[in-house]
């Protein structure tokens, strides 16, 4: 099934390319009014006006009756119609039916059977445009090179179809919207070093260290400053408590002295009893 689908895709691409080329070719034929609107100069008979490998764009809509002396035309060789010639019109031999004679600019004279007699039957069209040296590509595309290029193009098309099928297969096996694996990786606990977390002080210390690592040096400085403030507050509280203790001691000592003064001793009692007697 896979090979069948791949071969169908290749055949489809070839048909699309062939239809596109055919449509372009038919459009050019309709636009220029000739079966082949492009010709390549293969000889030096028209030098210096036309060079070898120049591409000629031929206009077939120009009627043969409108051709005049000096025009460069493309026509079939009168003797045998076995070659296509491009020469300049040298003279009009007859008017009815119109017959003309041509000559190559580089040739010394007209060649019978090649340059004349030319009638409407041999006429193909008038040269409208000249594209210099583009025809050199036709030499590159001559056999067997043209067949090699065609084989390479077909090979590229086959490779593209196989790569396309592989991509589709990979997409079916892997769901791009499945995020379960990512969520599992996120939920997986981080492995940390063994730490003694039995006491609450160690856990608080670890939390503080993690917090400091996250917040950076500014937070460490702020924490140091906070600790200094806490120490100062503790010292002030300690001083106040010491003052209170000292004041309480002073109060207790004064009260004891007062009690001693108020309480009479036994000697005082005896003296008072003697005096009474």
C-alpha cells in the first residue's frame, strides 16, 4: 500500500508538471502565431547581426504579404523543406504569387534552393526579438545530458514523496499536543543531598539558605542588618530587666532595714522592764 501511494504521488507530480509545460507552450503558440516561436542560430551566415547561439523570437502573425526587403525572416529551405533558415530578404522576385529571394549578411550571394524561390508555403514568421547567447543552453541539453537531467528531476520528485510519507508517519506516531510527559517530569521530586532535618532549627536554616541563594547578596545584607537590629533590641531589653532587678533589690533591702528598726530587741525589753520596776 505504501509503495502504491508513493508511486501515485510521483505520477501526480509528473502529470501536473506536464500539464503546466503544455499550457505554457500552447499559450506561447497562440501569442506568437507559430508552432515554434523560438529558434536558435546555428551558423554564422548572419554575422554580425545574429551570432551563433542567439535565440530568435519569431512572430508568425505578420502576414507573408507584408514582408518587405530588409526584413529578417525564418523559413523552411525550399529544396526539400529539411532545414529551417534565417536570412534577410534581398528582393521580391514576383508579386503574384508573391515570391522572394533572401541572402545571409555574411554570404557573398544568394544560394539557389536555399535563398530562393521562397513562397508563402515556406514562410514561418518574421524575427521580432533576439536574445543573445541564450541558445548555448541547448548544447548543454543535447543528448545524453538532457536525459540525465530528466532522470535527476524524476529522482528528486521520488525523494520528496518518500520524505513526505516519512514526515506524515512521524506525525501520526507522536502527538504534539500530548503534554503528559512534560507534566510528569515537572512533578518528579528533585533529589537532594542527605541533611539532618530532625530538628526544626536545621530545617529553618536550610530554608534561610535557599532563600538567600534565590534572593542574592542584597537580601543577605538586609538579613545581616536585621540581625544586628535584633541584637540591639535584645541588649536594650536586657539592660531594662537588669535595672528592674536592681530597683527591686534596693526596695527589698530598705524594707528589711525598716522592719529591723521597728522590731524591739530582747535587751531593749529587759531594760524597759527594769525601768518600770
